[in-house]
C-alpha cells in the first residue's frame, strides 16, 4: 500500500461564478483568495489489485463511512480516469476531514476536491515514475479539481486566483485557475477574513442545483455581462490597492449572487435574518470608522468579513461586542488569506 496526504484550503470568491456549461466550464470569470485556517485534509491510500478494469473506493469523512458521497466519488474518479489512466485497477481508500462545518457555505467542495486532486496527481507521479514540473503539477491538479467542483479549481494556489478566460489575460483559461499574486497590491495579500457562522446546517439548495437554475434564468445574460465587467474592475482595483473600491465591488458581487438565487425558478433564499443583521452592522461600521471592512457571501448564510490587517484590534472588538450575538453559539473563524495547499508527511 502507498499513502499520500494533502491539506488544501477553501477559497472565498471576490467575483462570483454562478452558472456553467458543459463539463464544469464557467459562464464568467471569477477571482478569489485562498484561506489559511479553513481547509480539508485528505489522505489517499492506494494499492494495485488483480482487477483489469475499474476503480474500487472506500471513503471516510471524519472517520465515518459516507455511502452517498462515496457514490459521487466513484462517478468522479471514473470521469477523470481518462486523465490518469494508471488509476484503473486500483483499490483506493480516501480519508477526509474539514477544519470547518461541511456544506454550510464555506466552499467545502472547493477544499475537498482540490485536496483530492492534489493527492491524485501525486499518486500519478509515483505510479508513472516521472515527476511533473511544478507548473504542470498544479495546473493538472486545478483541472482535475474543477471537474469535481468548479470553485475547487481556485484552491490549488496560494493567495489570489483567476479562473475563466478573461480579456487581456493571455494565460487565463476555462479549464483551470491561474495565480495572479504578481498583479495584486501587497495590502490585499495581508487581508484577514472573519467567517461569521450564522448557521452550521447543510444548505437547503446545493451549489450544483443553483448553477443549473441559471440555464433558464431571465436575468442570466445580464449577470454574466456584469461579472465580466466586474472582473476587469477588480483586476484594476487589486493592482492599485484602493480598499474602499474593493469593499464596494466585493459587496455588490455578493448581493448580486444572492439576487440571482432569489429570482430563480424555483426561487431560493440562503441568507438568514442574522445574515442581514450582520451585513447592516458591517456597513454602519465602515461608515462610522472609515475602515474599509466589507462583507461577502458564498452560497450560504455565513458572512465573510474581509478587512486589512492593520485594523485587527478594532475589527475583533467590533466582532466580539456587536457581531457575535448573531453567530450560531457565538462561533466564528478568525481566518486570513493563506499560503495555499501543503503536502503532509505520512
């Protein structure tokens, strides 16, 4: 038996992708930051069997069997086997755990599929006996992660990432994410993210189902055009370091995402009353203090409070005195923009 383990982070999208075509191809580009403390750790144990074809999988999450997700994994692994032919005829055991609540709007699929993809590319290197270049390794991991969950394509690199073909960015691609830290002002690379846990429940509507509802959404085309424009705006803001413009655009993108959910057919609402209360409090705080703190949301009720590192003391006081009562059991995650995946010693 052979064992490989990777720890891979969640990411928080600044420009959202909502809607896809074909095999996880985004309808618009997205920009995100990877996180530090919100991660999935996945261990892949593999051994060759006597089987000529097929992939056998055992899956454990937090030490417990998850038959439903195991079926999804088998489908995923069969789908990507064309990219890793040596995977056929293997017995795989996959053990995974999250540092944060699963399926509650903190991009758990992004961290889980990126961690698994990194394990699979490492496994392929060992099976073939030929190492990839560093660029080829992470590019393939991003591609494989995307086929499991679109946002997972953005979790294989540190810092700021761009996924989706973008005018003016020659190396951008629909198939995988690219790192753009060299185009980002240093102030943003030191940003913090306080994840305010409004709810730890599983989402009522999955992200996959939400993406599908964009196919016949009456406002879809307008939203896609807006996201292309906002991608260009965000790339410019990230270069100049304009924190207030960053805050305004990040919040507009978050609200636009949830507006599309609320106007789908059928419509669905993932924000909770406490989500709205926190959003209002953050707006008031920015207006009163001049500190460019802002909120963003994934497809869930939890709120990401993004802010510059110089304001740690003021923000944490604000969280403890004002925002914690709106959090489930007063819980929040003190996170920050992170350094990307790490291979674990096994």
